[in-house]
C-alpha cells in the first residue's frame, strides 16, 4: 500500500498486522510489552502509511522525518513497523530481545532507523524538542519530528520542560502523539481517560491540542492533517486508546503491563486479530530539501586563546573564550546553557553566534536532551551550567551514553570553589557521577591554557 | 506588631525593614541576592505578621506551619524574617555568608527553623508536597505548608510533578506563592509578567490560582485569606512583583541577579527605603492540634522473614517481606514507590498498610522529594523504584544529604540483572552515584536473608 491509495480498510488491516507482530515477537521470546504496543497500532498505521516521510534505505538523509518512541517499551510495535516497511525481515523480527539481536527490549541506535535510545520514560519528547530545534533553526529543513508518548510518562517533569520549550521556540515541526491507554504498570494513571486534562495542560503551555479516538483511523487521519497545518506552535494529539486493543482478553485489562501473551493463548489472540502478516507499506521518501548546508569539522582556522605565565584567568573564562574561537572555526558547533551563561561564560559564544546559541533556562533535563537531539543532526553541542546542576540531568546523561550521542557537557564552579554560596551550589559528586557513565571522558583542567586546549 | 492589629501601614514598614536588612546583610559580606529578596518582601511581611502560625521557641512543635523558600537564594529575606520575629539578633544577621555562620548563602537545617536545604531550584515545592502529605494523611494536623517560589524555577519539570501530585492528593494545606519578578539571572524568564500563563497551567493541573499585585498588602492579605478557605485543592498565588523593589536604581533592572549593593550605593538605597530596622513581629504560635499521635521507633515486635539454605528468593522479594514486617513493628515507617511496586515488591507493604503507602507514579524527583518532606515530620520513608531510575533524582538525593534527611532509597534490578530489557533499565552507575553522596550509606545485599536484615 502507498500514501496515495491508502484508506480506512487498509489502515485497519495494517494496524492488525502490527498487533499480530507485536504479539508474535514478544511471545516468541517470552518477554516484552505487547499490550502497550497494541494500543498505539492504529495511530502508527496511519502515520507510517500516509504521513511519515522517511527513506529506510538512507537513514542519514537530512530530509527524513524523525520518529521517536518516547514510550520505548512499545518496541515490539516499532520493530513491527520496520518489518511492514520492508526494512527488516520477519525472521529478524522474531530475534526480538534475544542475545546479539539489535532488536533490544528498548530501542537503541544500534538499529539504524532509531535516532536515540529510549526506555527511561519522559526522555523521547525532550529529545524530540532538540531534533525539532535543529530542524527549524539549524538545518532549516521541512522535516517533521513525530514523538509517540505514553500517558504514564506524562507524570515526569521532563515532559513539561519539553512542553514549555517547544512552545517558547515555536516548534511547529513537532507533533506529539499521546497514547492515552489509561493503564500504567500497576494501576490507572493519575488522569485515566480524562483527555480534557491533557488538552488543558498542553494549551496552557502554548500548544495546539486535538482530542480523538485513537482507534478510529479517520479521526487519526484528520488529526495528523490538522497538525501539519499548524503554524507557530507544536501540536499534541490526545488519543483515547485501550491497552491490548483488539484481543478480548487483553483489552483494557489491568495487570498485563510488560507481559507477553502466553503460548497457550497466543493462537487465540492471533485468531481474534485475524489478519495476515505480510502487508508491505511503501513509506514515502522525503522530497529533497533546500535547507542550509553545514560542514562538519573545521571550516576555518582555529586560533585558541592563550595566557602567559603570570596572567590570571578563571577556567570558565578560558572556556568561554575557547568556545567562541571554536565557534568561528567550526560551524557545526552549537552552545546551550541553563540560564547561567554569564557564570559559565558561554555568553561569549552567544554574542558572536546567536543563531547557534540556545537558551534552555533553568531546565537542565531539557538542556541535555536538546543537546542529544541536536547531535542526531550531527551538530556538536556544548551544554553548560554549574557542575552541581548536571546532577539534575543524570538519567539523561546516562541514556545519552546508551544513544552514543556525541555531546559536550561543561560544568563550572567545580568542587568547593564557590565558597560562600554554600553546598547546594558545589559540585562534589560530579566526577564520580560522570566517570561512571559508559563511554564518557572526564576532563578536569588545571588552568586557563589547559581549558582552552581541552575545549 | 501582632496579628490582631496589623494593617497596611505596618505591613509597608515591615516590608521595608525586610528590604533594608536584605541589603545590609548582603552588602556587609559582599555577596548574596538582595534584589531577589526585595521582590518578595511584601508577600512575606503579610504572611509572617498575620497568617503564619509558628513557635520560634519550639521549632519541633508538631502544630507549627512550615515555611519553605523554594527560591533559596532569597536567603537574606528569610534571615531578615528571623530577625523581625526575634529569633536571631541583628548582630547574627550580619554574619550572613561568613565562615562558621549558620546563615549560609542558601538555607540549610543548620538553622533550626529551616526544614530542608534549598538552593538547587525547583526542589522546595516538591518537598513541600511531602510535608503537606504528612500533614494531611499521617499527622492529620491542621498546619499549613507555605512555599515561596521563584518564577525562573517554574521552568524545572520537578515543579510540575509537584503541581500534579499536590492536586491528585487534594493538598488544600499547601499554598505556593509565586514571586513573579520577571527577571532571571541573565535575562527575562520565558513567561515574563504573563501571570495568565501561570494561572492557566496551575488550573489545568487542578489547583486554585489567584493573581495579584505582589506589592499591594491588601491584595496579598485577601489572597491568603482566600487560600485558607479553599478545600480539596492546593492554591497558587501568582504575585506580580519587581526585582529590587523599593530602590529606584535596583527596581526591575536586568543584570543585578546575585549582586549585593556596593558600599558606594548602600546608604542611598537605605535612604530610599527610609525605614527603621528594629520592628518586631509577634508571630502567632499555633493552637495545640488534635491529630493522630505516632511513636517513633519500635512499637511492636519485629519478626523479620528468613529463608533456609536452598530456598530461592529474589532480594526484591525479601525487601518487600521485610518492609512489611517492619511496617508492623514501627508506625513511623512509610513507603513510596514510582509506580513499579509489583517489581520492587513494596506492594506487600501497601497491601497491609495502605494508609502509610504513597503512590508517586512515574515521577522519581517527586518521590524522593516527598520522602524528604515526610522525614521533616519524623517519618522514616522507604522509597523504591528500579535502581537505574534513581539517577533521575540525583540532584534531589544530593540536596537531601545537605538537609541531613533520614530517608531510605531502595533500588531493585541492580546491575545487568534485568537482562533482555536492555541497558536503559540497568543500574550501572548507581553505586558510584550513591557512594559520592555525603553521609550516605550504600548497602548491597547478596541474598534474601541479608536483604531482610539490612532493611
């Protein structure tokens, strides 16, 4: 099927296939989250067959849309999408969660079509904000960022950091799809099926919000169409769904989170869904964009600042000066700061390269997420705040390592140096924290010259 | 002055004194945040002279209200309140930020009237939620929790976790005062003076919201009065204020965050404020409450579960069983969980002691904050989630150590044990993270019996 001819009946069949494959893959290995996948199957069927622009043969195509599963545990659905798109075989799908398979329990960029690792809830949307920032302000390309969110993760504060920053930066290229299936791991969420709650919050944070039945392909189709027409603000689609949708003994049943369908029930479930499992979707390849080009690596001559013996310069001063110099020599370098740029001295970069500086305000989780999102689009982000406050984003730093994201975090005011401000501002745990992160390198300069060269 | 006779003129004089003392203390030492204190002086003058119930001679009085400065950098204002209440001398006030003084740059419980350390933004309100939970559901006492919030910190996601949990738990004993002074450290906040934005968000999260001029004592008086009458929901007071209010060359001027008034300007500032600095306020002592008593320590016989050699039991199973046993023997033990209680096995405690179990949903920052808040009221909280997800709350754990809070954090699924779920669920950094926290003890049990005894 392809975008020009697809309609309600085909959407139904495709969604059923995605459900069938979500069950088969997780039942095969005996673990996984089929019911959390089944609730979003209709939403994703319409998206992939009509709205998503993506070249599975060329995941590095700069014009590709981005599809992020913020609810990473719905990985069976994501991998079933890859199969329906012809990107992986049914045989590979059935390696889900087995040793050495790239189809891990939660998505990671070991799979070439996955931008970033998810699985710690509340991270996909803030990272999507970073990708959308890159699309609108750096690449200046018309690609869209689609983020599938769970309703349990709406309790994470990081989601609301994302909501605020997305509207502040007018990210009309960002569309969040809320799979409101009501049930969390052990019980109903705080808001259940009260879609009005989510709509009111999204609107209060400056978003467009659309409420639909998430199992009605025509309503889904209309919602996506409406979202694409919005200008100046991101859109949240609040979709009322049922966990385990499509199988009578799984649908809206509490206590089935993260439980595969047992061998004794699998055939009965597949019989109820009654679909074939060999539908193929021609996902539309993106139009060539006409955005701004950028070159990775050195594009100019790098002249780092130096200080003579006897000069006194704080390491943060050297950081600011060196970052500014680097900004002049490399157009892929961007800077982000947690509203302390006059302390971290990233303000020097901001003054010379305002188009590549992003103020992230007092929201360290969003700052690190945005850096990760920009790294997806091959920028080299330098994110700075007081070293102490990177503790706020530790889960995001840990996940960035699993993503293999190429980011730089610069913490000022290390150790007890901040003195009279007291221990809340002192970075006493930062070295232990950062050294424990797989694949990270911790650099602790002793003076200004060393700082400049390390930058 | 006292609550029965206080009126507009006295509020004005008291607020001016709080401003004078905020300037004097920070100018004396040459560091601190006087302008961030001056914006909230009227709000706090009305609060302390008419609404706050607090016995400064007996900070452990269970009926005391709780006053938390979530914007901890307004410490000059807080310490000026203590002076106006007669709790500290002017001489001690002038030791602000000096070596060995308990009046640190940001408040800590080294001062007996400070419940918890603040200074990392976005923590006072979620901790206030914890104190209010204790007041409403454990102590069952009529005390109020007043939290002074800054507008910059509204960008922290943890604030919105607090908003959601406070309304979910119907915390009508919680009143948040938003000092909307528009200016952050380097620039205007994302929302500036758009009080409507904050009101809409608070209401969308289920709060009452009142918008006022934060420099008009009569409007402030009415707002507090209205807040006290609300039932079933917390109240946010959005107060439009000016940073540096009261001194022409400080008022609403950008670039003065965290800057004391220089020696050359100090007298001019004090002249403009024109107040005496020896007003004393008789803060109302609380009425004796009639809440539920509880006894700290063992109140029953503790019989820990044991397992024989050859029995197979996961450490998380032993944790659940031991916590349940402890709950029977100690009525000061409470449990919180991040909506994974069937994984961490805290569900065993929840089943037997539902009145002492608090579901914190997928909001680890709020979970740790609530534990800290309950420890203020002398409960011994056990907070559990997957060990990996405590990274989400690292800044809160770090600050809890500065508070000296007596809390227990239990992380399940340590190391790579979770296998096929993948690295996002694996706790690989947790030991490094926790061992770096001052005053913490990390216990890693090898089997079920050890687990039970360590609990």
